[in-house]
């Protein structure tokens, strides 16, 4: 995914809230290092996982971050056939859920939350 001003704008818009959130998590120094690397030209999406944010969160002009503005975040795993409404959330940066669709004996399918 290209490093675009659109993504940087979304990131910068959320920066005050992001700084508060990562400070509570003890990641303030990591954020400072991420900002320095982005300023030096490193792609933003390569740096986000260091903050527990999946790189694919940059899918549009919005950057959705954990605990901000009451919006959902991350991924959920759903029925591979869309036959039921089961959703298994995945914590940002966490392991892929091991749950399966027992009816079809298939892994659950990933969907953005």
C-alpha cells in the first residue's frame, strides 16, 4: 500500500487521542520512535504494528484506533459461508483465533470489524 498524504492526514487527526492511549499502555516512547521513523520517510503502515495497530487499518481516509471515538477496531472472524452471525474478535496484534466453523469443519473467515 502506498504511503499517501491521505493516510498521514488520518493518522495526524487521531494523534492526540493516540498519544493518550499509548501512554496509558506504556508505549509513549514507541510512539515517539514511530513518529521519528515516519518523519524520516518510513511507510506509516510498516510502523503501526509496533503500536499494536494492524497495518491494514489504513484502508481508506479513516484511521480507526482502539478506544477512540467509540468505533470498532481490529478484526473479527466470522462464518466462512455467512450462514450464521457468529463473530470471534481478534485483539490487535494478537493471535488468530483457533475457533472453527464446526458445521462446515472450516476455519473462520477474517473480516474487518
